[in-house]
């Protein structure tokens, strides 16, 4: 648009972007420390919890502190962890391995992170936190001195071409002396700020995985409440990091999911298909047969750990939780560290009144200690599954005391060119089987994510130069966006003149952020769509 | 002129409805709820009248659990002047709702009582007509346009045969259909301000309404699943199959 838009401005003492574990914990702790502080939380989902997705087995330490009597009125999904199992899957068999100590879940609980957040939100509101679901932060704003002064929310009511429609409502600016960015993995403002302030100048590139998950209701005898199962191996090859999880809830519900490290080399790999194959493994399938899917979705997760943690403070703002990268990969747990990072930020603001010094406080905390201790385990898998397992054993025995720190590399750079691959496709190499469990395909899966975007709005997946897709990517990498996107957003189609063209079905997007991360040319930019758009996850 | 608008908290239209395993109803726990879309149209209409200077006070009323306060907050964010929350944790049948609305209307004395033509949860379409009947007011349902005058309204209704135009004397109950208007996007500052506005609270007891037990719900079941189709190889096979099912 040509003329600058007049925007309303609202001011708060503290602004929090994202009502996930990190954001809500921070907001609650701020109110507990100083009840008069005015705290505003923006959440891009139409309801708190609707964009959150995790396993999730949770360490309850931070929650015990935040809501001491939470066990009197627990979230609707909350099952005590019982047995842990760790399996190596082969194409047609499996072997039980000793459970790695990081995955010993005694004392933890199995929850749904979405359900946990929608349960926590009213408790935050009771403390006086103002939460605004359906409103996202489109970009961070800066003051004259260059410090972060808040964010802008997206405009509502633009058509596909970016022109105002009837009812056009410009976004507003929200200002605060301190803004906490708790957007989770690959947050859009966090990405902007990490670039703007070069916060990753002294750290390795962040690395990621894609996590896919379904919630099933299964026949009575197939669910053993509290059982926690993890797998590695099939259908991934030895060089690809990842594995499956099966968490048994109550009420005959099973949470099943699969994670693939986004540093996978073969652009022909389809993580969604790998997940579906995993479900058909003879060790897994009998648990699902006869059941039905209740909900499904996907979300990227951070895997870079200690060496990839960017600087988490800048003038006027801090970055919390997975937006910075506080997930503990060997434990596959990031909820407790995300919450803890939020609480540390709240305490730091209370004590010092400024973001300055938060980064040091975070690194010196239990979060820092935890990440540092396991820092070499994930990168050990860069040399394949077996080296990775051996290295993990060594790092575990020595409690991370190795004098070295293995480095991380950007995931998109790990993708190999098609002409550099002489291996059969993952399907052929791993002996993919015919599938008969739902969902039929990615579109059928999107149905269970209940994702919703007004079609008549600007496409929120900005591909900076679509000629690259056709002129280079097709022959160099085979358009991997059409494979890694779990929601079938990207399609190569023929236009009227018979030319190949990239079609973007933006309305299907489940906000997992994988394309923003894995695209081999780094030309896909995920921007926030109209507030309230996106998946409506139910108990994921 | 004063306008009263009813607002119901209902499962959001995007939600994939699940039936409880014992058939006692649908799953509502942890499911997204929002303002019944037809009520949103009613609120939008009232606010447009207010903006056009046709009415000077808009009062929103809901009957429901504490959580229904959220929908009243949305109504306030649209621009309603006041909000009344009749609290009850029990499910409310149309006749009970109509009894409550009658009592509220008698207290508030509006010229127009706007309601959605139906709530998308039980699709009963009864509350509006019942309220009008209990109050002894005229009613115009399924409105796709409303022209307001001082003591009457001209309402265009969407009926099977086409459009029907009625004149009703005020006060009247008018229920809104989809094409009446397109509700606006709520502005964040308005939502923020609405958080701080007071909500008046009441109860069935206070209003002297006894919950009706006119309906007993026996069972909730999902619609029968569509059987998967068969692929036929030829026209002959298709004809044979159709004959087999006595469709030809
Ligand atoms: C498949 C999978 C399994 C997992 N299993 C476990 C497990 O078993 N245990 C465990 O502890 N952890 C697990 N995790 C990790 C865990 O989910 C994360 O570590 C944790 O959720 C991080 O919390 P967060 O608050 O930093 O981010 P998130 O949980 O991602 O929350 C961020 C919030 O911010 C919102 N948001 C983002 N951008 C914006 C914006 N611009 N404006 C407004 N709102 C915005 C999002 O909608 C979201 O609600 C798993 C993750 C995945 C993907
Ligand atoms: S378009 Fe990108 S963010 Fe959206 S679902 Fe696909 S990979 Fe995820």
C-alpha cells in the first residue's frame, strides 16, 4: 500500500509474544513477583493451546514451583509415567535396547502440551495476565535508539493481492519497555531479531527436526496407560537421525509421533511418509489397528542445544524457550526448560528491571547446565546412528565432561544434490510397505489438524524467487518442499501454457516452520497470516 | 431506542465434532468455543444501528457457564454498551432460555430483541419464536435485511420460495440469517478495553425462571459412515452394479 497506515498504539509494562510453556510461565511469574505489572500476551492461535504440539512427557519441576497445588486440579490429560521402553526397529523385526538414562521417566507425567496450555491460561488470567489469542506479532519494532520497543500485529482484511477488503482493519503497535519473545521453534520475530542483532554471531547455526504426531483412540486392550516407548531405526537409514514415540494415555488414547532430524541428506525423503511407515511396523501397528485418529499435526523442534544457543538478550527484549533453543535433545524434552527460561527472565526483570544480563543468568542456570552436559550427544549422530549411539554412551558416562564440543551445521546445507546421490530412494532402500492405517495421505491428515486460513489473504509463505524452483531446484534437489511439507502446501503443477509452476496451498499450512528451515536455497520466508489462522489442534 | 442481543457460547464451527463414547453427548472439554455465528451477525447489526444513530443502547445477554463470559467480552468488544451474564452450569433448553429472555426483556424494555436464527450446536431454531410468544410480541425470523423505523421494522425474510417482506410493530423479536451482514474483525484495542468493562451477573433463580424439562435427550450418535465406493472397470459393470442395487 502506498500511504502509511495510522496505527493504534497500546502500551504495557511487559509484552510477551507466544502463550506456550515459556511465555505463560514468564507471564505468570512476573505477576507473582509484582502483581501490579501490566502484562500482555499475544498468541497467534485462535485459542491458547491450539498451535502447541509435543509428545509430551514432562518434568514437572517448574510447574511445581509456578502452581504448587496443581496436582489437586490436574490438566485433563495427565498420566503418571510408568515403564520406559527403547526399541531398535528393523524392516521386519525389532530389538529392545537398554533405555538411555536421559529417557528414564520415573516421576514424570505424560500430558498434551496444548491441553496443558489451555489449562494454564485461566490460571495466568486469574493472576491478572491479559492473554489475546488470535493476535500474532508480525514483526518487532525498534525505537530511535535501536532498542526493541514492541511489536506490530498483522493487518486483517487484505485480499490475496494485498489490497484492503471490506472491513479492513490495520494491525496495531504494542509497546513495552521489555518484550519477551516466546514464539517457540523458529519464531518469526525471533528470526528477525537474531538476524537484526546478529545474536548468533558467536554460536553455531541452529539445527532442527520435524516432529509429526497423531492422537489415537484405540480398542481397550491396546493401550497401557503410562507406558512410554521410543524407537530408532526403520524406516530411517543409519545416516538419518530420528525415531518414533508412543505414549500411552488414559481413556484408551495413544499419542504417537515421529521425529526426523532436518539435517537429513536425501532430498527425496518424505518425513510424513516415514512416520506413516513407522506406524505400520509390526511392533507398532497392533497398537493402532481398529482405532481412529482424533487429531494430527506437525511442528519443528530445535535440536542445536548448547552450542547453537544464540545470545538471548538484546536492548529491550529477550528470547525464551525454543525460540532461542532450550530443548534438551537426548531427553526430547523442552517444556520444562522453556518454562524455566521464562521464570528466570521474570525473576531477572524483577531484580534488575532490564533485559541486560539475562543471557548470562540463563547460561548459569540449571537450563544452561543441562544443555551443556548433553551438548555432544546430538552432533555425534552426524556420523550416523552407530557412531552416534557409541558417542552418546561415552558422553553419558562422562556426564559431558569431554574437553571438546562437537559443532553443528545448518540443516539446509546438509541436503545433497540429486546428481550426488547414487542410492536407491528411501522407499526402495528401506522397503516401504503398503499402508492401510489412516490417514490416506497428507491432505487427509490436514483434516485432523483442523487447519483454517481465509483463502483470500496474502500468501503467508513468501517464496522470494520462484524461478529458482523451476530453473534450479527441480533438477538439483527435486523440489524437496513438495516432500518435507507435512501439509502438502507446495505442489509443482503445469500452468495453462504447459510450463512448470510452484503452487502454494497456503490454507493447508499447519505452521510447523519446516519449509523456512529446510529449503535448500533459503528463499522461503514464513510470515504470520491473519490472526487466528492456522491449525486448531485438539489435545496434541 | 434500545436493542437487546442474545449471545450464545457454542462449539466453534471449525471444530470436528466428536461424540462421547457413552453416547451421552458431544465432547466439549478442551474444544474451541466461540460466539454462535448467527448471534455475531445480530451483534454486528445492533452495532451498525448504533453507529448510524438509529439506536442509543445495545445490551448483550448470555445464559451459560462462567466461560460464556468470554463471548460477552467479544460482544463488548464489538461495541455493546452493557452485558448481562445469566449464569448456569446446566445445559439450557430453548424454553428455559426463552423464559430467561422474557424476564430480561421485561427488565430492560428494549424496542428490538435481536437473536441468531439458530445456534449451531443444537440447531433448534426455537428460542427466538418462544421468546416472542412468551412476551406476546410480534416476531420476524430469518431476517436478511432489516429497515428500522421509530415504532416498526420492515424485515426481509429468507424463505424457501424466495424473499418475504414483513412489517412488524415494535417491540419485536427479530432473528438474523446469514446474509444480513458480514461481522467485522474485532480490533485488538477494543478487545483490550472490553476486558476491563463490568459484566452484570444474574441467575435463573434471581429471574424466577425454573429450568424446563420439556425435552429428554436419549442418545447422541455420529451420522452413519459412508461406505467406501467401488471402482468399476466398464460401463457394463456399472449397469450391472446399479441393477444389483435395484437403482436401474
Ligand atoms: C513432536 C514433538 C515432541 C515433543 N515431545 C516433548 C516431550 O515429550 N516433552 C517435552 O518436554 N518437550 C517435548 N517437545 C518439545 C516442546 O514441545 C517444546 O520444547 C516446548 O513446547 C517449547 O516451548 P515454547 O514455549 O518455547 O514454544 P512453543 O511451545 O512452540 O510455544 C510457542 C507459542 O508461541 C506462539 N507464537 C509463535 N509465533 C508467534 C507470533 N509471532 N505471535 C504470537 N504468537 C506466536 C505459538 O503459537 C505457540 O503457542 C516435543 C516437541 C515436538 C515437536
Ligand atoms: S508450508 Fe511450511 S510451515 Fe506450513 S505446514 Fe508446510 S512446511 Fe510447515
